[in-house]
C-alpha cells in the first residue's frame, strides 16, 4: 500500500510543479506586457492577475509585491560576447551586432527600456543591468581599466539611443535602416569609445 501510494504521489507532485511553473510563466509574460504598455506606476497587480486569469493573491504569493514582480519580469541576461577573445579591432562591430540581436529577439529588454525612461525603479534596474554586464566587457578591452565605466556609459548612450528611436519611439529613419547599415554607422563609434586613447 505504501509503495503504491508513493508512486501515485510522484506524478501528482510533478503535475503541481508544472502547473506552478506554468502559472509563474503566465504571470511574467503578462507583467512584461503591462509594464511595457502602462509603465511601472500604472501597472497594477490586480490588472496583471486579471490578464493572467488568476487571483491577485497568486501573484503576491509568487512575487511578494509589485517591486518583486517587476524585478522578476525584467530579469535580463545580456549574454555579452567576450570581446577579449576577439581581434581588438572587431570589438565595436561585435558589440553593435550583439545588441541589435538582443533588441530584436528579447522583448524583456524593450519593456525594460520603456519603463526605465518613465520610472525610477525601471531606470535603476536598467542601470544595474548595464553596470554589471557592460562595464566588465569594456574593462577587458579599454586601454585604461579605470576608464571602463565611462567608456561603457558612452557605449550605452549609443546603444540605448538606437533602441529608443528604433524600437520604442519608432522614428521612421531609424526603423528604416537595415541592420548592416546600423552596424556600419555605429561600430566605428563604439570601437573608438572602447579602445581609443583618451581624447
């Protein structure tokens, strides 16, 4: 009897775990869309729960509060390329190409940008993502490691400016550029920021 009971309990617990993971995934997908559309301040736990077709208490159970949900929904791994492993002259091109792929394939990053331009929580999250993931990449190739943060900031200004005009504000000239054109225009600028001597 005990053996039979334990066998039947395993699928049940596995099914519950799958349902829990499905619920979490549904909450995060809806939350990303709400945060991107409404901004951090106007997006509510109640609206997110309604869109996910669950009770608001479930959102609170999994994520605690709106801040916890936001942090989970916009968790971003930039999967940065190892610029130190590439020829030094290719650093700018590699970075622009990588970020174009990230912006076009990762809606989380675009959602975070939309929230970041209107809300301090979003701005802080974006700052931490770039500080923790872009600065070490700049440090690996720049001539003076003490300048890594400044050089990464200049790169971020170009990359975020492109993302804002192309994917959020959708300026027609920015949207109309082919990826190859963007790389050709921006790569030399990022290359200079990353590897040129101080001006």
